[in-house]
């Protein structure tokens, strides 16, 4: 479907990421490509990669590959291939994929509730990254679906009955109930040299129940991050990002048209 390379832009004197995408073999690839392009064109933030240019064929009939590229830095979030919009006013049940986030950074509710999860899965992923920064190794290096759950429960311990109630998949809930009880491993035993404030934030991020997990604004204001916390330098989007239509319902040919239109602004002679 795609490949990604790092390169140096001799004109603008910056390092860039170039991504080759060949999305038109399958409708799902078209959906992901269109979402990623639309999302990245909307974002304007120093820690999120932007799209500097997109190279593609001049006509829709000739278009087989798409080459977006943007400026890359050490602290840049740069892969939105599986990004989804979590609109609180929209019922996403049945539309969210369980193939989201790299396995080691995947929140338990993705595996247990499949298509029922929220933006709190991103907090879990950041918590996994924080743990990795504290120890220089992944905290939950699962080899497969069940092994991933075992790694999580082996550290967090068995979920309480209240936490089990948040699992809407009865089969998954019964599976957890069938497992032997496990006690939580204290964070200071896993990370004996870590700052206590860092461990407190980690505990709030790696919380099994997504409803109890710390939210973004709370995490930014946490004492561990207070030296970096500056509300005036943390912009919030003026309006929530929404897609004009539900992409899952569109045929591949229509999605190709939308990708062609979305990338037109980068073509020579474009007029808005």
C-alpha cells in the first residue's frame, strides 16, 4: 500500500518525510488515505507533521499513487494512517476499526470492546511511551492479542467489578473473569529511579477503565509537567474537526474523486 522515506529538501533546507501511497486497490485504503490527508491539512501545530506538498498525476485517470511530504522533527507526530474522528455527537458504533494503534501501545478497550472506544485510547498510548522513556524498553511488548492483555493485566492487576462493567463485550468480560486474580505491581518497583510525580502521571494514564483515565487537559496541568505547562501556548481548535460525510458508505470510485479534489491545491495552476 505505501512506503515512507526521510529526505532533505534542498530548497527549504529542512528534513522531510515522503510517503508513497497506493490506495486505489481497496476501498479501505482509500478511506484511510482521504482521512489522513484531510486531517493533516487541518492541523497546524509544531509537534504535528504538516503536508508541505503532494505529488500525484495531473488527471484522475492517471492517478495511481499519491506522494505527500512534510517537515519532520524529533518531536513530531507523523503517522495518521489509522486516525479516526471521535465526534461526541455521532454514534460511531460499528464504524470504528479495532485495527488501530500499534499493538504495544493499544489500550485494553480496543481489544476488549472492539468497535467501542473513545479518544482516551490516545492517553493510554502516551502513557506507554512515557513508561518506555522511563525504562528504555516497551512496557507491554505483547506478541499477539491475548499476550498483549496478559502483559497489561500482569502489571495493572485484575480489573475490579466496576471496571469490568465498562466492557460491553460479554464474551470478553467473561474471559477476564475466568482468569486467576492478579495483584497490581507498584510503579516504583518497576521504575525505582523515576520521579514520583512521573509515576503518578503514568498511573493516571495507564488506567484500565477509560472513564477513569486522565484527560488531556488534566495531564498537561499535572505537576510532573508544570515546568512545560503554558496554557497560552497550547492552542485549541476553534471548531471541532468533522467529516462532511461518512466515508465508510462511499464506493472506491467516489473516494478516489475526493482524494483527487483534496490534493488539487498542490498542483501547478491551481485556483481555489
